[in-house]
C-alpha cells in the first residue's frame, strides 16, 4: 500500500498534447478509476506512472518522495502493470509465478503465492494448463492473477475486462472489488465502461481532453456531474437534456418545458435569464395520466432494457425524452398522451454555453 | 406454412460443403413464421446459424432443404431481386459513386414519386437515423457506423414486403442508442413493416422485436416474446442466455415430506429452498416426485431481499445509479441479486432473501429441458 500523487503532468507526442497538466492523488489502499472516452490519454497516464514514458512537465510522488526521474525498476514500489498477453510456452502456474520468480523467492514461497491468488480467482484447477488450453475467462483471470501475485503496492490495470464477453465481464466486475481489497494494493484502474467505473471505484477521475474534469465518489458524479459531457458519459439510457431559460414567477424559479412551468428550486436563481440545459435522468421521470401541471408528452415507443422499460416520448413542443422504469411497472401505451413529472431534487442545471453545472450561491447544487 | 404468415420457413436446412473439408450443418430443420407487421429478431452467438438464415431469406445463400415462403408463395428459388425484400447488411453495400442522399433516393426510384416527395422521405429517414450531416458525402468518406446507418436508411425508405436488417444498431455510440431504438421501433410499427433482424446483442433484440428466435448450434431453441423468454424459457440454454445479469442456477435434490417441498442445494444439503406444498403447485410436485435431481434457475431480479427463507453472505454490493447489483455466497456458490433501489448492506454481512415459489424455474439436469416454471406446468 502506498500513497500516490501526480502533480501537473503534461505529456505531448509530436505536437499533440495528450495530457495537459493533470494532478491526482490516490490514498493508500484506494481504488481510483480513471474513466473517459477513448483517446483521452488514460493509458498514457498509466504508462507515465509505470515509468514507460517520461512526462514533459510535472512530477510523480510516491509516499511523499519524488519518483519522476527514478527508473521504473528502481522505484522500489512493487508495481504491476497488467499485461494481457500470457507467455504461450509457459503453464498458467509459471505465468502467475513470473513476478515472484523474478524476485528470486524460494520455490515454496512462489508456490504459496501462486496458489493463494489462483484460489481467489478460481483458477487453481487449471494451473498446469498451457494458455491455449484455457478458456478466455481463464486466460483473463490468469493475467489478473499474475498482476496480483507479487502483492504489488501499486497496481495499474489498463481496461482489464476489455474484450471479455458480457457475462464474464459482469462476473468479474462483481468479483474484483473484494480481490483488490484483499490485495491491499493502491489501484489505478482504467476503463471506458461507466458501470465498471461506478462498481469498482472509491473515486472516479473523469479524464476528458487531457484534463480531469471531475474527481469524486461514483454516486456524486452520477448525481452531480460537473459538466454536460460528464453527465452524458454516465447512465444508460443517457440523461435527458432540455433547453430552458430559467425565469422567476412569484417567489419561485421555474423552467418552462412544453408550455409547462416546472419549479426548479431557489438555488438556481443565479441562472435566471440565461440559456441553460436542464438535465434529468430517465429513471427520475414519472409517467402519469395527462393532467394540469404535468408536462404533456406523447408516447413514441417502449423498448425493454434488461429488467427495465425505456419509453421514448415526444413533448408537445417536439423534445424527445427518455423515461426508464422497472419492468414490473405498467408500460405506457404507444401514441397515448401522458403527463410527465420529476422531483426538483433530481434536476441538474447546466450553463448552455460553457456546459458547466450551475451551482447555487452557496456553492452546493442541492442539499 | 400459412397464407396469413408474412414469412414462413418450413423445415429449412443449410449445409455448407467446403472443398476437401467436412460439411457444416449451419441451420437444422428450422421452422418458424413471421406475422404481418411483426418484427422478429434472430438472436444467438456467432456460429448459431442466424446469419445463414437471414442470407437464405434474402437469397444470398441457397436453401439445402425446405421451403421459404412470403405470404404463402414459395420464394427460395427466386433470385434476390425478385423477392421484394429490402435489406441492410454487410456485403450489400452502398454504391460508391453516389452520395448518401442519392444512395437512399435510389431505393425510391421504382416508386416513381414526385421529386419533392422523394426528397422529403430521404430527409425524414435521415433525421430519424441522425445522418442528415452526411447526406452529401460519399460512402468512402464516412465511418463504418455511418455506412451502416445509411444502408439502414436505404432499406427503410423502400416499399417492400419484408425488411431484413443485420445488426441495425451495431456500431452506435451509447448516447444515441436508446433514442434511435425507440424511433426505429415506432417507424416499423407505424408503417406495419414486417421485419427480421439479426443480432448477437440481446439488448437490441429485446428493445426492437415483438418476438425473438433464440438459435444455438443451428437449432431454433425457442421463439417467443421477450417477456416469455424470461418468464418461461424452454430450456436451460435459453434460461441462462437470456437475461442480464444471467439467471442463477443451482443443482438441487428435491425432497417432499410433511407438506413441504424442499430443494436441497447440492454440495451443502443443510441448505434448501423450502416451500409449503401450496406455494409451488400440484403439477410441479408431480414433476418432482419422480426425480432425484433438478437444476433450479432463479432470475437475479426475482430475488426479494429482507424476507427470510435463506441467507447469503454479501461479497459485493454495487450501486450503478439506477440499480444495485449484489453478489452473495451461499453453499460455496455465488448468487447474484438485482434491485431497482439502493440496498444498504455491507460486504461480509449476511442478508436474508426469498424467492417466491412462482419464480422458480426447474430444468432436467441431463437434457436441460424445462420441467416446470413457477408452479405452472409445461
């Protein structure tokens, strides 16, 4: 376990800036997921920490010591960078044993170390097999076991569940957190799958365009995304974004959607008169019979999504909205006029021009 | 085969006979129908026979045995162009010298529409599929995903008796998927279009199809509505293939005495799913009486937390914003539980849970075929 801190890291390849002054701290034993769309520099960041690349600017601290200019193998931090490719001529056992063997441990210690992780990952029955005799799932687990075997203080995992079928990915997603906790490692984990990020992370660092746009606990990112872009990267189906211009009426602040004034809360008083995007998650909208005060909309189609029903609706003024509800609830009939409502607390408001979340005067989106 | 079917396949086989290699029986005795206005999805993993089936319907592959008919008229010996079928799939690409707009418009030529009506239809379908910005580009200059949507648009604007769509939403960015699925479903339904789509993605099949034909090893396993596939899977394959996360499966030994029905969990017979006779129904009891073992299937969403019938020790508890996924250990096995709300339990805690007798699925251990669903006889 160690504390990792990167400060102001910048990295360009040729003239293309990949990372633009990023800073991030990971506490000892913490799992930090680096999440973002492809091509945003996630892998480059891991490789910089691993020492495969040197940063143009910035520094990497391990337990308070500057390690930026120390060669990777002299950093003394027992780092594991997961590599998918197993050595084809070696058994699963020897693959997993390789980081231990490299340290010249006695055979009994190597055997003990391999068997411990193999058992955790449920591959203890196939240790004698060559990689070609393993199923895809077993190969994946073997690669992960190899990364964990050396009890690294810092574990760098680069999208380890990529290229795994949905069933196995789900299984591994459930199994990974207890494994990573038991390893005691500080973990940096790269993924493009928001569900994986939410499921595994103590904190998620959202990397977009070479910068961390938001670093926070999973639920805070989901509920209070800093920008429209972050909001759209989390959630399935994607968050609804509706063009509004907040206005006041009486004592309240309102947004008008499809000719219906919706109270959005006092905290958005600063947004009055500005072009804004009202964000509301599909699972936060309730469909009822059409009635005064509700947003009128017509049902376009209902498309089941696992055990949820996703309904596409069109408001009277032409906005498309998605609503997601448990499949145990009754589906709205196609072409029916219905009324939509949502709780004020479930709204996030963004400045349309900048895409930034509009904050309350006291700096909190909502209590 | 019936004249009321928009499409019917009757005992259709496809055998590939590659040179100097063993023949491959890709589709085996496939019999199914598609009703007028219905959307049927062929769903399965690669090599299950779904694409061969689609290609036979389109006319790109010869039928080895059996009959394919549209509205009761056999078509499997007609060339593709004579079948009045609109297609969007790989190997049926856009015309490179034409812009996307002209590619889509070309499909409308035979309808001899006024120019303004033709361009209106092209514009509408392009808006629906979010490709208006590439209408004036050439196929070679757009991405694979855009080509796929342009090809889908070209098929959908046509008048045809049947629409064949291969992975229609395959390469779409996740942010667009839900809206485009909704629009496409509405478009197909509003126009009463009969369609067959092929996909390996059950999410797509569930979203778009009225009925899903699940294929495996060239054999149709079950054709049913998405709801029926979940509630009444025909066999263990369908039961575990359909549903995300997949169904939990336990090997059990049934035991009936003193007015109770117990399913003892193999490996730890101290643990059992234990029901009063009335909770599981007479037909199930009858089916169980002659068996020494059954596979018990339980959907992750059917597990109710907090009501004690059994206990499991929590391994993970993951909140994904709109649902909780929990893994828990019971009898050296992992059970997966899904809830629509946040569940306040920690790793290491024991959680009580219940499964209603009506939510049990019982399969034969040897064949995998269904014995009983939730107290309802088969």
